[in-house]
């Protein structure tokens, strides 16, 4: 008896056609390695123009590392910090500065958020209103890190499918 119910449910689902199947799937824009390279190149150009020694990390929407650059003479500690800033911006869909500001304003509980680093310099990469990744920059002042990351992220607006 149970086998007939399952078969009937599957048959009904298939009979409903592509509309039902399509309703269960979503098309998404994903950041490619080529896109990550373009974002990093813009950030690197800005950093070099300012004489900044930084790490530039680009991650996908889930916070997985796509690309990492450590400019000459940048402190080693900035590698993990840059990645953490980018991951924060990607998985929380907002700049990492938001968490730094919360802590500055007394909400120290923000420090307990899993995967969030409360340091300025992580910026979401947004295409068509959707976060497709993030860039994190570390090595200079908080504002300079943020400005370099923002410059890199801004180029994504020119990306097309």
C-alpha cells in the first residue's frame, strides 16, 4: 500500500511538469575566479597608488576563499585577518564595519557571533542587488582597508551574466 502512495506522489509531481520542478530550483549569479581577479586587481591598483601594504582576500557568497594576494612587505598576520573580514561580509551580507561599530557602541555581544570579525575592511560584492561574495582588505588603517575593499567591490557592478 505504501509503495502505491509514493508512486502516486512521484507521478503527480512529474505530471505537473516543468513548472513544479522549476519552482524548486533557483538561478543564481556566482562569482567566478575571473571576476575575483578583476576585483582584486582594482583593489591592488588603489593600494599601490596609496603605498599601502595590504592583503586582499576575495571569497564567494558562502565565505570560501577564491583569491588571496599579499602585497610586498605586508605583515603576515594580515592574511587571516583579510580572509576573516571578507568571510564576515559575505556570510552576514553586510560590511564588517557594522560589527565594529556595534562593539564600539557597547554591544560587545556582537563579538560572540559565529564567523563575524568586528574589524572594518570587509565589503560585500553585490550584483543585481544580491551578495555574490565579498572582499576583505587588511594591513593599513581601518578606513584605508575599507576604502581599498570598496574600490574593488565597486567594479562588480559592471559584471554581466
